[in-house]
């Protein structure tokens, strides 16, 4: 997993810094639901978050966004990349960082190979087992008047009782960015992934509902199972990518659920110890 | 020749001196606003906002008294202007805004209204207490949000508009699943 964290955090010698104080709020859900969501449930974005595409908050089209990699870096540690097919692609490069920052990047801590992947990266999201997740993304809370700005959100899904979590969510910005860019990136972070975040407000509805439904009498009696088969042999369009330079098991296309299975397998292993 | 101060005084008396009449107008403004929000008439709510509105909900911190007022200086649950508030409203009107579909039942209780002259002649400062009840779905839980509103209302073409709102929450950790609602 370190290889991938370095790829993002070591993009520049100076790295990233936390902006301000964390967003903190309670959600009545099991902690594994958001952890698994960030582990790489990209399938939900095109339906649950469809309004984000409708109002233009996200600068990558739904189809283009599903192109990319699912990476089972280590058991339970996974990352999902929305990545352009080649460097000629007109979409965001380096997660949408503006040209004046890209020009000043000094990637002394990562290899050329890592840097070239970063060049094609549009969005990356992942979970470090058990309950620390991250998302690196360019978004805007006001598409007509503000261009998308890139920020990194790191969040802790802290269990605080049965089916209740406290979310601790930090927003990070590139250290070498101007104060003006840092402020805007924070503003877009607060507008999209936070207590009030346009993206995140929609997530906070199914998470409690999934937690409730999964433990309901009907689910128990009918031995209800969730279909987690995407990416298994012969199921879905996902294919193993054996040429990817990074470590771990890598799949092409983000229509794949092995990342969630990796998270839950690790949990099952830990809980059985 | 009239001094600037005197001129300002004359303008104030013509515009937004805090008279009983203005106080009554403010109460009506806040009650109308609460009704629009609770009835889900967000487009009409936007009509109450000034073009240059600043709308902020700073993050409250639990710190010792000597550390200051207890609010983050640069971090917010919401930091909005006219454009971004419109995006929030327009999004709620799409078919896929699951955060509020089915919608919450909200009840804005606005009380302890205090009015004083603003920094500009056509503005007044209004403080009020906000108690917000929120009920969602068919689950047994309900949620409360409590805080103080610090508003600036401005006279535009005869009508009052919301020029600035700062909501000072009483909660450090927000006890609702999201702020997909307006405070």
C-alpha cells in the first residue's frame, strides 16, 4: 500500500498539509459500510451520486470515471484509481492540480513510473484497513463560477456504539500551493465531502439503511446474501492487469468488487483470531 | 454643507433605524423564511437572499476558555455564497438527490430576536436563537440542531434580503447524518 500512498503523498517533496480543523459528525451506521464504500465501491457513484454529474460538480463524465484500476494492494488495503487511458486524454491530469502547481512539482521521493501514473490520475479513493479512508479528487461546489480544485480528504470512521460512528474528516492541500488555492480547495472540500458535502450527503442515507436492513428479521430468516461477485472469474468485464508497474493484484475497469471482498476477508480473518 | 456623519444619520433614519416597525418587519422576514424552508420552497427561499450573500457555519471546538471563542477560524461545515447555495437548491430538484428524497421534515424555531443598527446605512444586524427539529424516513430517531444565528439584513428595492448569515452551532460533533438542510 505504501507504494500507492507515496505516489499520492510524495508527488512533491513538500507533500500535503492539513487545512484547518476536522469535520466531525455522527452517522447511525456500522463502521464497515463507509470503510467498504471507500475501499472501491465505484459502482454506486453513477446511480447514488448521479445528481453530481447533473449539476456539474465533478469534471469527469460517469463513463470516463469508471475507466481505471482496482488494486488489492495488501489484504484489506485497497485503492481505486480513475485514470486516463493515455496522456493525450483531455481530462484532468495529476488529479486536476492546476498547471502552475504541476510545473513546480518536485517528485524526489517517488520513481518515474509512479510519477507517470500520477500524470494520468483523475481520482483515487481507498481504505487502509480497518477504518481509515482517503479520497484525492478535483471538485467544485459552484460549477458556473469556480473551476474544480484538487484536495485530499482523509477520514476516520470511528465506531462510537453499536451501529453508530463518529466521522473525523480532514481536508489536505498541497503545501506548495498558494494561500488562495488552499482556501479554495478547502472550500470545495467542505462543499462536497463534509458534514454538508454535496457528494457525501447522499452517502449518509443508504449507510444507515444498509446497516438496518442487514440485521433485520427478514434478512436473517431468508439468509439474505449480498451479491459481491463482480470481478470473479467470468463475472463482469473486469480483467486482471498483469503489466501494471505497481504492487498487488490489479484489475482493469472499476466495475469490480474484489476490493470490497478484500476488505471483508481481512475483517473476517481478524475477527476470528 | 452636511458632514458625512450627519448625512449617514439622515440616511439611517430614512432607511433602517431600528424602530418598532423595522423590528416587526424583521420578525416577519424570519418567520417567512422559516416557513419557506420547512415547506421545502427553496426557490422562493433563494429570493430572500441578497446577490452577495455570505452564508457560513463555522466548526465549533471544545477548548479551554483562554483559547478563544471556541470556533475554528478557518474551518466550516458550510461556507457558501449565492452561486453555491443555488447549486444546492438546484441539485435538490434533480431526480437523484437521495439525501433529501424522501425529504426531511424540518421545523425551524426562531426566537430571542435582537436587532441593532448595521455597519452600513441600509443594513441591520439581527441575532436570533435557532432550534431545528429534523425527522427523516420512518425510523424512531429524530434529530435536533441548536445554535445562534447572526444575520445581516439589507434593504434592497424596499424589501429586506439576507446579506450575511453565520450560524454558531452548540454542537462540536454534529448530531445529524448530514447537513443537506439549510439552517
